[in-house]
C-alpha cells in the first residue's frame, strides 16, 4: 500500500525533491564547474513521502547530482595561548578548505 503510493507520486513527478546527504571527505580532485555525484544519502523525499535510510539509502535507489561552484579557504581562525611567568606565548592561524556546491538534481528511483 505504501509502496504503491510512493510509486504513484514518483510517476506524477509534481513536487520538488529534497535529500539529506552525508558529505565529510574533502574534494581534492574536483575543480569548479565539474559535476559530481553524491551517493551517501541519509534521507530523501518530496511533499508526499519521505524515504529514511538505515543509516543510508542504497546507492541504486537515490543519488544527488551537484556542481562545484567554488573552492576557497575559510576565514582565518586564531588560536592564542599565553602562560604567565613562563615566557610562553603561542599564536597559530588556521584556514580550512571550503567547497560551495549547487544541487543540480535529486534522482529517486522507483522503489
């Protein structure tokens, strides 16, 4: 019963899809303008249904296509340490990589 309603909603294709994606690895090889495929989807759906993975939805059922917009460094974060009477003073500046993605498509296959 639930599968038939989800199949009907996918066949109509009237509403926009959403997805929650697990994304933890740095994009070292991707350049701005490239299209990448995100396959670790935790949750996907539209206004009629929601598919929840345990913990992930299988790769052949749902994936997200995104375009790399830019790769830059984040704003500098300062770390300062000072010990009184020990002549110790340390300051370090950290900048992590930052990647901006534009979602092109959320593809949900008939389950």
